[in-house]
């Protein structure tokens, strides 16, 4: 009988796995890198112009990153702009370091 993940693992382990899953594609890593250099955010069109991917594929990657709470969508004229939730990214990175036995020194 299959059990729910939350019955088998701690919340922080599930959150870390979800983060790793969201970052498990090179396009998503590139999207995050692009947003590190764009503090005001970027639109889907910006990503499509800069990535060698179709618009539908870019939208799917943005959806995955948004669902993982790595990106924040916000209205930007007639479209949506995406910005990086840097605080969430930092939390996930620190959690990953801790999970690997190398907690960050604050």
C-alpha cells in the first residue's frame, strides 16, 4: 500500500525535494541565472527571446518554477513578469547545504 510522502518524510525534506525537482532542468537553471541579473524581473517574451526554446516550453518551465515558489509572477502591462524570490532561494540553498552535512556559517 502506498503512503503519502508527508507520512514518511519531514516537511523540510519534502520541500527540498520539490526545490530540487523544480531546478532539475538546465532551462530552469538558466531562467534563475537570468533573473539574478534582472532585479526588476523579466517577461515570458524576454525569456523566449533569450532561450533556444518555444514559447510553450518556456511557459511550462516558468510554471514549474512558480509552483515551487522560486519565481513570483506579477502583472506587467498586458503580460506577466517574473522575479526571483531570493529569500526562498537562499532558504533552499542553506537547507541543501545542511542536508549534505555542511551547514552554512552565518
